[in-house]
C-alpha cells in the first residue's frame, strides 16, 4: 500500500491524540499497571513515547539547520528516557507527554519544503529524508496506543495506516530468517506475502488481526489446522 507524506502526518496526529487522551485521567496507580508489552509498565511506555518525540525533534532540528543532532546521543540515553518515567509523578509524566508532542508538532510545522528533503540519520543508522519522520512517529504513537491496554485495538486505527504498517513490517521481516507466510485479509481481500523458509503458511483474518500478528501483538489468528500460528521474531 502506498503511503503519502500527508497520510503519515495525519496518522501521527491521530495516534498522538489517542495516546494523550488515553492517559488523560491516569493517576500513579493507573501508570503503574502493566502495559500490553511484556515487562513494561504503562509509565515506561508513555515515557518512551514522550522521549521519542524529543528525539525526533532532534532530527527536525537537523533537517532545519544542517547541524548534526542525532536522535539519541547513545543507546544509554534512550534507555534513560524510558527509565525516567519510573520516578515521575503521574501529573509530571502526562505533562511531559503533552509538552513533547506539542513541541514536535510545532517544530515540524516550521519546516519548509526544501528542509523536508534534507537527509537525517535514524537511531538505527539509516539515512533518510526528513519526510520519513512523520511515518516514524505514526508507528510509535499508533502501535503504542494499543500497547497501553486501555481498550484501544488495531481495529480502532485507520485501515490505510494498518495496510501501510503491514507493508513496512513485512519489508523488515523479509530481511531476516523466518517462516514464509501468505496472509489473506477477509475484510479487504488483500493478500500479502512474506518470503521465508519452506512452503508458506496460509493465514486468514481481518486486517487488524493480521497487523497485530505481524507486529508481535496479541491476535486471534489460527493456523489452517486450528493450531497456533508460526512464531515471529522481533519486528524492530
């Protein structure tokens, strides 16, 4: 599925709103609850989303000025951002989430057409034009809105975002060893192929469930014989 720059900006805004609204009434007890990511409290997840906005803001600055400002100075800095949330009162954590999101929105709104084309380097070491930043943000906020465990599911996200995310995940998974899959979406009719080892396993289900499976989240898919689906390794 083709994703446009405008699509990615729309999804990033929607996903940010979902996360901000989901935690609007959180107190410390709500933040201390487990998220949908094994081993992560909600507060760690929200700290990660807030720190991600700050980190992407560094790349926006890079695109705007040409001054090299990496997302994170080191892997330790990224981990420190997540850990920071562990010691923050609920109001401060929610404030950081809102403030970082607003600052990122303001800085990206200030980029001119030429600046959006300037190259930056992601935390994974990829050199990409700044036009990739809204897509990077939309993945973070939309997927982690589901991970918060407040009742938001992949079915609540736009179908065009889910299709673009599936394409993105498949492209990444195709670079590593893993099972071959043929994924048929019962609600869209789309068929997606993941190359891999052996004959492809045929899986059928709604786009939202296929997206959940491909991203390593809980899902309702079963193998053709009714058993478990092939296990997938990490996505990112």
